[in-house]
C-alpha cells in the first residue's frame, strides 16, 4: 500500500521542524491506525519530533485538530464523526 498524506506535502521532510524525516506518524494509532492510512492522516517526522508528539499531549491534540480540519475539507464533517466519533476542534 502506497502511503499518502492529506496534510504533508511529501514524506521527505519532517512536518514539524523541516529536517529530513525518518519515521511516519499515524495521527490516530492503535485501533485507528488502518484508518489513518486509509484517509492519509499520516505525517513524516524526524525521530526527535516523533518522540515529542507522543510525549506532549498538547501537541498531539493540536495535530489531531489539524487532521480533523483537513479530513473535513476532503470528506466532510459527517464522515469524520462516522469514522472517528470525536470532535478535536
């Protein structure tokens, strides 16, 4: 499966700091990991930023807000709730 992102321009550059990316962050992991892949809710990150996003709840929630905003541009608000069932905005 080819990965895509509806948020990031490419997978070469860390979305947060601009350095070379090393890892792919699934915005919704665990049970929703496949949905993150299906809808392009993925971000390229360097190792430092990936660690930061998992250890900083405020940053993690800001990324989820951004994901919801971008998702709704593509698929709409009703589809967001159908798939994820929670409002992050």
